[in-house]
């Protein structure tokens, strides 16, 4: 909590200003020792602002609450008035004359110095020539902007990675080198995108307001992303008994269909009266596309639930209402859950049940192997759930896999025990997380890999949880990246802050990380704790959208219902269908079906 530590964590002006003895001691204890585990961690600083005369700006930082704009620091809104009143009495400030306020405002909001976006590092492929996060090109956005407390700087522009000009989806930059605000964002190769920088009030309530945005003046900015746009068109296959089917498709989320295309008959289907059809040109490769099939007249074939099919895989077969990126069996069995009771560990004393979700077709495709996602609080993961609710993870996985938006994945739910608090807490924070990690890495993972057809590499193995489960997921991925390369931390309990420092100051780990939070409830779902971790990882070289994703669930609280509602997001990011087909299992002792033309095996 010293000024030196603040400088390491913040990396900008706020960490370098001095701390006053009077401010620290008049609270009864030094401010750096105040309420690290309860009400936030306050830091007090002052710095001089020269505008004709000298004024002193006072800033308060709390890891648990709203942004302090100019220094990227935080203050719980409920504490703002009393704390500022107290500091106004304690710090040797000079009053700011009323006639200076408009001048200060104009200087702060007008001092915007742009930096041209720098594009470069392509993050490489893991699975092949498809359209996953690893294909995005790192592009740096930076602007110098002096801000007032409660304001942060965002970038907003074309395309999903810049928010599609939706203020609620604009990307917050990090103030590690204040007054410079920066972020590296992964963008599709070869794109030319327009954008602007903008100021937004950043309290949790104001972030929910789409009118809360002040765009910079002047013309649009443009960025030409390095590399070549993926060439080619999407090819769809379709098993149907219709004689003259067509496909209606659209991209970009618009309400109208862009085009209707006829399908060409390729040959017989799976049974008499059915044919295999194909069509090219259903949208651009790597763009997410929605489509439905028609019989050429009034008949319509929607995905289950009466919604359009929606995916970004470049080649797909639609069969019995499901999308595949390979040639499946003629009849595919649905997903199922197996339970392994009383799993024993030599590292932790309590036995626990293990619940294993096997995706569609697991028994029908013995030539396929599957990535594995380990999820904590297993009692809550699958129906009927636990005492606090249910995530319905099997339903979400079925839906996302059914559209090929998520890879066919084995999901392992690990029940918690009465020692949950300690098992899910890193040892630096006083917990037994290191022993829980050994249970996962040295006992459970080998057992699952030996029992099921898995792909055991780190790029095919993930860990995901919420609250303390999110905290332990981040710890596991950071400690053992060679085992767990896909990490999901939903509403993580980062008020236990050892990991916030580690993810910024220690060498970056390979892998793909998901962070999210809500904005509602007594602690605003620790929104700013999660932002702090995100900003530290950005300063450590991570790229938003590529190897780090952050999502702010506006209005969501800290509960199972909120996590269930957005679970599809980390599923699709950590193990997206666009990463590529799962491929073959082991030695080719079992002959796989002959792939359809243009499909992955």
C-alpha cells in the first residue's frame, strides 16, 4: 500500500505523487492499511495543476468502486461525500476560485492529443486456417486526454471489436501512463475501420446510459489493419427432403435478409427421399452470418427455438436442426451427463462428486477427441442446480455447440465442499488454492484424460468459475498455464487482490483469458476490481479480443441467474467453433467417415 507499490500497480502519475503524513495519520491508521479486505483500499494523493494560478486536485482510490477518471482510481459512491469532506479539512489545499472552474474544465476536456493506431502483431494460429481470436491483429489505440474525477476515455467505432458505434459497447482504455489512455485491441486482418475517442462518466449507473458519451471533435479517425482479409465465401451443406431449397442469409445483425440463394443438389442423402445440397456465397468468410432455409415457397427451416442459424465457421453442414463443421454420423445422439461420485484426493480431505457433460455425438464418433472445460461449484452447473440456483450449463453448451459457435467440448463440473472458501482462495490470500490446483492438475485431469477421449493440451483445456470460483480459475491458469490454457473468471472475487498485482507484474502467461462482472448490487459486482485486473493485463501485453476478453454485464448482479444468462459468452470465446474442428483421436485405428467435399474431417 505504499506509494512505491501504487506506482508499480498504477504505472502513471497517481503512483508517483507523494502521500501526506497528516492525511495518513488522522484516520487513526495509515491509509495504506485501511480496510484491505472490507471496504476497499484507499490511496490519497495530490498533484499540482497550473492554470495561471496553482490549484490542488485531491484524488481517492478504492479498488472496489467507481473510476477516478484522470488517474484511473476508484471511490465508492456512497463514501464520496464524507471522504472528500474529511480530506478537504486534512490536506493543505488551496481553494479553487469559482472563475477558474470553467477554465479548468475547458483545458481538461480540450487537451486531447491523438496517437495514430499502430497495427502489427498477428497472434498466430493454433487450430488451422479458420477465424478465431488467434487470427486477430494487435492494434494499439492511444490518446492523451486530461480528465476529471468520474470520467474515463473509451474508443468506439466500426465492427464488433470497437463496439459497432454503440456507446454501451465502447471499449474503455487504460490510464497506466496518464494522461495517455491506451489499449491494444485485436482487429480482423485487412479491415479499414473508422473510430473516435470519447469520454464517458464511469459510475456503474451512468455506464448503463447510452446518452452518456462525449465524442471528441473533428473528423472520423481511420485505421487500416495490417494483413490480408480472409478470402473466399462460406459454403453450406444441407440434408433435406425438399426438392428446390433456398437459403436466406444476412450479416451484421440487421433485420432484413440480404440475399436468397438456391442450393444445388450434390447427391443422395441419408435415406430415400432425402438429398444432400450445397451452396456457396453465404456471406464472407470469418463474418458471423445468420441464415434460414426455405422450400422455395412458404416453408421455412429455422434452428431449434424458432431462431435463425447463426455461426461464423467457413464450412458447415446443417442436419436435423444442428450445425456441424465436419461430416457427422447419419443419426447423432444428444448430449448426456455422467456422475462420478466421491472422487478422492490425497491433497484435500473431502471427497466430492464429479459431473461430466459429454457433447452430442460422443458415442457416434469414436474417431473424434474433445477439449475439456473444468468448472467449479459443480452442484450449480447443471440442472437442477444447487441451493443458490442453476447455470443450466448443459443447455447453453447444447445451444452454442448446436450452432457450431462453441467447439464440441467435455464439461466437467467439480462439486464444492464445506471448505469451499479456503479451497478457492489462493495461498497468498491465506487459502488452500495450491492444494486444490494439485487436485485438478495431478489427480482429476489425468483421470478425465484416461476415462474419456480428450485433447489434453493446454490450448484444449480450460477452467471456469464465478465469484471465488472465478478467483481460483484465474489463479490456476496463472500458476499452470502449461496445463490450463483457457481461463474464465466470471465476477471474480478480486477484492482478494494478490492476483491483481501478479497478472500485471509477473511475466505474461500464454493462453486465453476471460474476465467479466456485472454492475449492480451492494458492491457493483466488484466491477472496478475486475477492471483493475484487466488494465494490469493490458499493461502486461495482453490484447483485447485476442488473448484477453473483458465483458461488462450492465445491470447484472452477483448471482447464478446472471452467470447463467451470460455463460454463452465465455463458452464462445474460450472454445469457439471458429477455432476449428476437433480432429482425430489417437492412432487412426478407427476409419473416419469420408468427409464431404470442402469440410474438415
